[in-house]
């Protein structure tokens, strides 16, 4: 199945995405291509978990994290690399992700001044995967919206097999793509904080920015990011 067809069907509820690693990842058994893509083996920017972190990460082991939320399809591909080993892939570490829906709302929280809608009993757009031999994980999601006071972003936490936190970071999006997505039905339109003015990104934007964001509105987008720990 072609990537575009896979994305479109998955976001519409096509099966559970259990065995898509071979389809999504280019073959590179040595890991050489992955290491070459890490810019100067620079450690990822360390950022706050924010006000809406995963409450029970161990209960969120899944690759399709849409949870029924609607939006423009997004395939999130992350590669975790270890600085101390010349940016070699990190195998069998946990990668936790979470982000808001198309209206800027987070599951597992709400009913307060930070988020009026109470979504404490829902668990959408949150997930966990363990890296493969290439240090890679993939998540099927939707393009996140934004909430007041922040630029669009995705939260990432890398944990060792012992659950110790190794890295907490956030991924930023190119604003031209955000503008196109947010003009579609279901999203809020403009009004987000620009990346350069965002309190989290303004001193580390180059390291926070997605390495690749490819695709289109009809078939969805693929975001790739290397994170050096």
C-alpha cells in the first residue's frame, strides 16, 4: 500500500496500525543514513512537559493515537539517537507523545480555567512506542491545533527501559503549513503565537523545528524528527 493511501485510510479508521514499520521506514540496516541526518549530533532542546502531560504513559502503548479525533492526517516519525555513541540509534527506549486536538483541547484534562471542556475521561492524541533497532517509532495522528498563548507544537518524552526520563522536548511546525491547515474546516483559523515569539521556542527554534514536513492537505502530512539524547 502506498504511503498516501495508507495515511488516508488509517485516519478514516482503517484497521489498527500494527504492522506498518516496514512500509514507513526506508531500509537501512546499518543505521548509517540515520546518523548522517543528525545535524552535528546536537543534543535536542530540553523543554517543559507543559500543563497537560501524559498521566499514565504505560497505559498508552499504541501507534494509532487519533482516538476518533478529526483533522488533517499526520504521520509522526521520530528517531532517537545517543550523543555519547556518535549519534547511534537508541534501541528499546520508550517514546511518549501528546498534543492537542484541532480545537486546542487536550484529553485527560479540563473543567478549569486552563481548559473549559472537561475531557478527563478521554485519552486521544496520546501514545507510547518503543524504538526499534534503528531508534525509530511512528504514530498515526492528526495535525495539532493550538491553544491561546502558544505556537503549534507536539510534546515528546524519551524514557529508558527503566522508565527514567532521558529527554523532554517539543516539536515546532513551519508556519506556512499551519496557515494552510488551519484554514480548513474544523480548525480555528489564525491566531496562534508565531514560533519566534513563543516562550518555549524563541531561544531554541532551530533545534525544535521538524526536520521534515512533507505531504498535502488531501493525503495528509508526514513529520520526521531526529532527537539526540
